[in-house]
C-alpha cells in the first residue's frame, strides 16, 4: 500500500529566524490541512551546525505537530541517538508519544558528521558504544514503574534502529527493535531477520524498494518547475553531497558529486512531477511511498501549497479510485 508522506527540515540557504518561523508555521498548517485528505505521515530529521536553520530537535517538532493533529503519524527520521542524554530522550519521547496518543515513530541513528559530535563534546569514535548504552537506558526507563512521565504506548514507544551496516542489524536484533534501512539493502535485511530468529524476536524491517522515486515536488509543468524552482532542489542536494562526501548511501545520499541541476536530475533523488506522472509512477511502483518535500530549500510557501493541493486533490483521489 502506497502511503503519502510530507517531509520538512526547515532549512534555507540564508537562514533568518523570522522566515524560519514562517516555514515552520507553514509546515504545521500544511500537515493539519492534509491529514483529512489522505496524507498519512509527516517526517522530520535532525542536524546541527548546518548554518542553515536545519531541524535540530525533531522530537519537539513532532510533539508540536501531534498536538495540532488527530490522525497523522509523526515520524522522526532520524534522531541522532548518541547526542541525547538517555533520560532526557526517554522523557521527551514519552511526552510526545502521550500527546500524540501513540502516533509517534522514532528512528535512532548514529549520524555521520563529526562536527555535530564536536558541538556536543561527544567523541565521534564512541558513537556505537554510546548508542548501545542509550538503547539499554531507554528500554530500562520505559519499563520501570518508577519512571515518570511514562509513555502511553506499551511496552514502549515505537523506536527503530537506523543505519546501513551489519552492526546496525546486530544492534536492532539484540534489543528486539525494528530496523530502518536508509536504502535498498536486502542482504542486510536478511541478516537482521536471521539474528532475530536466533534471539526469538519478531523481525520488522522498513526498507526502500530497489527503485525509489525519491523526493517529489508536484507541479503542473515539471520542465518549467525545473527552470523556475530547480534552484531549491539544487541547494539542498549540494548540501547533502558536501556532507556525505560520497561515503554515505541512503535515501538522500549517493556517491556522485552534485554541482548542477543536471547532476540533480541524473541522481534521481529529487523529482518535479506532474500529477499524472506521479499517478503512473505509483501504478508501476506501488511499493514505494510518496514523499512530498514541499518546502525544500526554502521553496516559496505559496508554491508549497500548490504542490500539496495537487497531491490531495488530484493524485490521492485517483489512486483511491484504483
């Protein structure tokens, strides 16, 4: 079943608090408006020391969204686990889980930028050990009758372990937690399932399909959108390319260097599509979710609204009729 997801990170080439406030407010309004029109979830992530106003506290942001909606799932993809104090994170997730009546999903990952660890005076080389300690502490606190405020969801809130290496699979299986793979890695998924079978855990894996349509922005005329709005895609793609250095493989990262709009188009992780193109693509590839990135790269808010309207007014009703 194809789900429709909105993604927000609030980042901009020239970040100013007032315009960031407007983007955050727009994200909340777009989400609340679309939840009764077929959108299933909203995704937030976490980065620090970006210089661009990137979302730095996805748990807080998710709690705000959950307080303003009734059906949407708030998906944190992902929180940088070793940079959080375990007790604080346990409390924050428990509070957001309660506010949302169980509509919170949190993926915990290690991250890949040493500068973020430097900001929190945390050794980058210790991140694996710190993640193990974090997961142990979270599960212990949430299971304790003395922990307050405790979560609404039992035995604990929905927490995935995210990453793309075998140590990630081992960590998820060891703690009996579901696994969130950032790219199509079937061998790693099978390895995790084997470990879960040995440990007596039920395996749950989230993984993009072999062909992912990436981040979508809907527009009646995609060619014109590339010409007039493509700079917003280009800016974010160049930032991710610079951060990863071709060493991170995920939904948002690849091995190629991004410098031009042609590079963005060739990489295929950002796409302008018409409603009809998206409908046809979903028919061909129904296993991949629709991820709409309406405020990408400080996209004008009025254009973001147009994109979301095309999703809710044309694409989702057509798919529903199928």
